[in-house]
C-alpha cells in the first residue's frame, strides 16, 4: 500500500490520485443504488425500468415560463458584454417580469407592464449605482 | 470614539448588505473597503473592517431563511431549517432567532478570544495536515445526517460534489485534470463556489417555480404570516447548551487556519442533530438547527482572529485581507503583537463587542419589514433575485463572464438533480469540502512517508476518528430506524 501510494503521489501524477479515487467511490455507490433499486423492485413486483406514466416535468407544466426563462437567461448572458450591465438588465428584468406575469387569456395588462418597467428600471439602475458607483465593484 | 462607532455602524450595515446578496461575501466587503482605511489610523480602520466582517457573516442568514439561498457559504445550514420556517409563515421568528443566535455566537467567541488567545493558538499550531484532513472528513459526516431516508443517494451526491471540486489545476504540481482543452483558461482554478451555490439553489428554484407557473409566493398553501408563531426569547429555552456548543465549535474551527466557516456550520449542525431530542424535526423547520448554524458561523469571527493576532496566520480569507489593514499601518501581527500593542488589542476586543451589538440592533429591529419578502409573489421576486445573482456571480473573480454561464449551468444541474431525486445539499457540501480533503490528504501522506497509519497514531486524530465513528454510526442507525418506521407506515 505504501509503495502504491508513493507511486501515485509522485509529483508527475499526484493530480490524478484523488479524481480516480473519488470516481471509483462514485461508481461503487452508483452500483449500490442500482442494487438497492433492483431489490426494492423485486419485493414490490415492479419492473426495474419503468417509463410508463413517468414524467420528467410536472404534468401540465408551464412550458412558456420554464423554457422562456431558460431562453431569456441565455440571451441575457449573451447580451451583457454587448450592452453592458445596466441597460441589458433593464431590458431583461423587464422581460422576465412580463414572462412570469403572463396569465392564461390575459397576455398583457397595462398596470402589470408598468410595474414590470418600474422594477426593471429601479432594480437595475439601483444595483448599478450601489455596486459600480459606490462600492466600485466590476459589473459586466 | 464617536467616529469609531460611526464607522462600525457603517461597516456593519454595509457588511449585512454584502452578506445578504448571494455571491457577495464578507471577504469581498473587507477587500472593497480596505483602500478606504488609508484615510484613517489603525483603530478607526479596525472598527470599520471588523464591522464589515461581522455584518458580512451575519447578513447571509437573510436570503438563506427567506428564499433558501445561502447569502454566504457559511450560512449553507441556515436554510435547512430557516426556509421551512419561513414557508410556514414564521419568517420574522426565524430571522430573529438567527440574529439572536448570531449575536450570542459572536459574543461567546469574543470571550474565548479575550481570555484564551495565546494557549489556543499554541494548541491550533499542533494541528497538522493529518488532523485537518480528519476534521474535513468529520464535517462530511453531515452528509449522512442530512440524507435520512436515502443515505446512499445523499452520499453519492456528496462524492459527486467532491469530484467536481477537483476540476482544474492542482496547485501542488500545477497540472490540470478533468478540463476540456477549450476551457483551460476559464477552469484553471476550477468551478467557483459562489456561482455553483447560487445556481444550485436560487436559479434551480427559479426554474422550478417557472415550471409551476410562478403562481404563488414562498409560503405554503393556506399559510398566512399573521397567523404564524411569533418570536420570543423563550425560543432559546432549552437551547443554551446548543448555543454554547455551536459557538465554541465555530470558534475552534475559526482558530484552525484553512478549515473555514462552512465546515464550522456543518459540524455544529450535525452535532446538534445528534444531540437533539427530536432529530426527526431537523431539516423541517426546527429552531435548534437554525441556532446551531448561526451561532457557529458567527463564533468563527472571534476564532479566526486568534491565529491572526497571536501567530500572524490568517484563519480564513477575510482575516487574510485584514492582515492588509495592519500592514498598511506598519504593524506586524504575530506572537509578540499582544504584548507589544496592548492598547490595540483592547481596541480590537472593544470593536468586536461594538460591532456585534450594532449588528444585533441593525438587523433585529427592522427585520419585521424585511421578513415581509415572503409575501412578495414569486413572479415579481425572482427577476430581482436573478439580477442580484448575476452581479454576485460576475463579481466572484472580479469580472469573469464564464462564472455567469456557470450560474445557468448549475441552475440546470440543480433542477435536474431535484427531478431525479438526487439531493443538492450533500452535493454542495462535497464541493465545498472536496478541495481541502484532497490537499490535506496529500500533505499528510507525503509528509509521513506515504504511510496511511499516520492517520491513526496521534491522540487528537484518534479522538476525531472516534467522533466520526460515533456520528456516522448514529446517522446509519437513524436512517435504518427511519426506514423501519416508513415500512410500518409511520411518518416522522
């Protein structure tokens, strides 16, 4: 064991020792999880892999809001270096507010849009002023 | 004196803001304000910086309780019980319990700092890489304690977190591992903790709420804030042992250089669960879990100053920045500091008392207003949280856009993990502790002729092994008992 450790922890390959060790432990634990599941399924008489009735997302989930938020997030990050923090944030925080406020049958309400705009402006410029101007923290 | 109190107040208030924003830390607050201390002599500078330190550590409890996003890594355990309390409408009570526990933690660590600095520093220096490795291993036992009902999955998630923490360059031989060629620059120092933490908790939760349609606020269905249990100091009845034990654990972890606040909070939480009369309630909104976490992470503030002032070794990242304040004033901290500068030493103690009292006043009284955040509808709250998260992630390394992409990546990872039933808290704990686990293991083994027996030879190591065995054994027994009760149809 001592010799093996000496070999593994030589300066040229010591960076691989822990990743291999932890990956092995993860693999063993994964096998144990599978065995536990197999035993449970056998006891309950259910199939090991059962996609029937399985839904990754909640049934009737809000597709617009979930996928909309992922897409808006990606666009937000892409736009940040182009328009910089304050203006990008005003646009995207407004869009996030609008997206999350969408109700079935009522896409846009004037009052809701107004509140979204106020939150986007006040939030983005407030954060920009506090962190960039007052605390001198780097912002995108 | 008025200037000192004014600066302490400013420091505490700004520190709380930094602590409360996910991604911003006490270290960042101290670093930002360090250049400002050029304008002051050492004592006012210390009032300001210690205020930032105490405020920065304490502020982390606010988002942890209100939105289940730890404001700082050391408040990871605060959300385990604080957030379920907030969901029950008890946000004000949870915040007040957290603030009071933080105050006690800070004051207890201060007493330790005042009376035991020289002997504790001498003891801490005896802790070699062997004991530090075992302490990190001990902190990892909280994974088992947190994974009741699905221990294998919890431990698996924990080790996945450890594996992820190893991505990047190992500083001991400057070689990269598990990094694709096109990300060699971005991942040289691996994934950063703060984007991972915020992504895993805040962004994943935003996606979950979006999936549900952003219909409600954070309160459980049918719950109102008005009808919820209110805070009273009697919440601490029967908790004094917990407060003192957790504060001392936090202080001691602070004394050990390089062990860190997250380990302190995790060990205190795990101990409290083991000693609790109702361990089954922990993680479901038990005030004792919240008290353990908050008193231990504030206990750290005094503890981390022990090695700094008596040995010249910083106990954590924030005290490493604090050294800069002493150097700016031409003062060398080290074994002779207390004897050579008794007046500064007394001022440091006074500054810490002042900052802890100010932290309590600044947070306790306006908290009723802040606690109303739970009433804000998710649709309006999450865009603002997202804005803060972007700022926090980007500021982690002073302007690396890759960290913002990581925010999204770990948001998706957290969402998927929740879907497939892999717990995210053990994953995060594994990530936090993984790097230190590897570092101290290699140091210990290399420094002792590659002999694994060294981990069982020193008396302190044997005590830590015994503690690990006891708490692992307890967690396994508790897990099996839970399984048996489940089979019998009895719910906790």
